[in-house]
């Protein structure tokens, strides 16, 4: 059971890191199919285009391309821990799933672009785009995959540790109340 908890904690940490990499400030809601009533379609469309351009300049697609295989490898390792005799099948399935989901990255990019278009003006989006195209922005994009990779590993360790601590404390507190798990 502890292995499953570790897998779930690792998966949650990886999803959190992926989400942060793709959209650090995007609210978790479905994007509207049309502009908010307070914005004329032409202004909204220009903001949406600026958001897509900013995400392109930020290298979001390439971040996704780097993070998804790492997630697949981590999940394959975790599943293999549970079923070592099925390691080959697990690796094959995870490779297929990663390829399939990589082909869908445009869906998430479009969703997140809507959030940026709602949150920032076209001018602000253009300023962020200019940053990503500047020497500092190019350097930031260069180091970001390694930072994400390190963050995923740290998130896994942290998630496993916190999960273990919560389990221990919950068992201790429940035992005080007469519930022995």
C-alpha cells in the first residue's frame, strides 16, 4: 500500500510541476469558447494571439516535450516496482501513452492561452514575449528544463515524505481516539 501512495504522491508532484511549467498563473477552469462580454471580439482575439505568441516564445511546447517523457519514465519505474515481472509491458505501454499525449499538447496550450488572454493585456503579453526573446529570457528557457527536472525529483521526495508524515500522524491521532488502523 505504501508503494501505491508513493506512486500517487509522485504523480501528483509531476502533474503540479507540469502545470507550473505550462501556466504558472492560469486559473483551473474551462476556457470560454468566446470572448467575455466586456471585450469586443477583435480585442479579445488580439490578446489571444499575443498569448499564443508569448507561449511560443516561452518555449512551452518544448517544455511539454521534455516533461512528458520524464513523467512516463517515472510512472513506469513506479509501476515496475509494483509488478517487476511486467517491466517490459509497462515500459511499452508508457512509451505509447507518452507519444499519444505528446500529440495532444496543442489542446492544453490553447486552453492556457485563453487564461493568459483573460488575465493580461496584449501589451503585457508582448512585453513578456520580448523578455523571452531577450538574452535573459533565452537563458531562462535554457535552464528551465533542468530546473523542472530537479523540481520534479524534489517534488517526488517531498510528496513521499509528507505523505508518510501525514499517514503516521493520522494513525497516531486516530489511535488516541480508539481507531486502530
